[in-house]
């Protein structure tokens, strides 16, 4: 386990046209924009119907992370307009196993520019080198072909098919181990 201070004050990561910083309360407005977009949420387990859903999510899902012994979540910011366009983060960590699970979402206007692949690779580096994890897992709905591509391009290996308990859909689990990881 790493210290609470380190979980809370995560480093900013520069990725060229975008950068990653910890999620802030005011992000709820930009989060509502993509969380209310049915194209974005069609294979996800959540969506925001009302602005209050985004406010509750920032407070209870994102800003509460360190108090739940998880690192602060990263917000993805597009530098040219300083807009918060998505999140990528470790939403689950088993500190005994030193294994974390990542998730991500990005505003539809910014899809297919390679941004999430950059973010995913940065999260893997953060997981192994900052959080000192030994393995990282990720899942996607079998129909989510763009997430599958991000996962493959990031260096994850396919582990197994499973049925999601949340959606009852066929889903796929992948893993990357620190021992196999090459930056
Ligand atoms: C999945 C998601 C994060 C991808 O983000 P992104 O920034 O567009 O990803 P990238 O640009 O890095 O890579 C996307 C890849 O998917 C490919 N792709 C896009 N649509 C596709 C489709 N319908 N079929 C197959 N491949 C597709 C792109 O061509 C690209 O691959 P390439 O580099 O080999 O050409 C984004 O679409 C999203 O936020 N979706 C909604 C939320 C979500 O699904 N989150 C993941 C849950 S597991």
C-alpha cells in the first residue's frame, strides 16, 4: 500500500495535445456532456440523465477515491481549449495482489485521434512505476470494438471471455504484467 498523500496528489502527465490531471469538482459540467451522450454510454454500465447525476458522480465516484484507498482519477484535458474531455483511472485495486483495474471514457468529438491509446499507455506506466502494481487488468463489452483496439494497442493480453454481472453482456478480460511490460 502506498501513502494517502501519494494517492491524493497524483502527478500531472503531459501527452502532447492533451494532458492528464486529477479530476476536480468543476469537471461535472464537461462530464455531463459526454455522460449524457447515448453514443458514448451505449456499452457502459452508467449514464447521466440529469446534471445532478454528474455532480453525484464527481463527488461519490471520483473525488472520494483516496478515502477508499484508490488513487485520484485522471481527467483528460484538451490543451487547445482547456476543455476536460474524459477520464482514465484505476477504479479498483487489490493491494494484496498488487493488481489494479483501469477504465476510461472520452467525449465523442475527440474519438479516433489516438488520445485514449496515449492515456492508456500513460496509465500503465503510472500503475507500474508510481503505484508499484505487479499487474493491470481491463475489460470491455464484446461489442465495443474501439475499446478493444485501444486495449490491444496498449499491450494488454487477452485472458478470457465472461458475462458481465452488470450488463449480462458477453465481455472480455485482458491483463498486462509488470514482468512483460516494456515502456
Ligand atoms: C473506446 C474509446 C475510449 C476510444 O477512445 P479513442 O481516443 O477514440 O481511442 P484511439 O483513438 O486511441 O483508438 C481507437 C481505435 O479504435 C478504432 N475504431 C474506432 N471505431 C471502430 C469500429 N467501429 N470498429 C473497429 N475499430 C474502430 C480506431 O480506428 C482506432 O484504432 P486504430 O488506431 O488501429 O485505427 C472511446 O470510443 C470512448 O470513450 N467510448 C465510449 C466509452 C467506452 O467505451 N469506454 C471503454 C469501456 S471498456
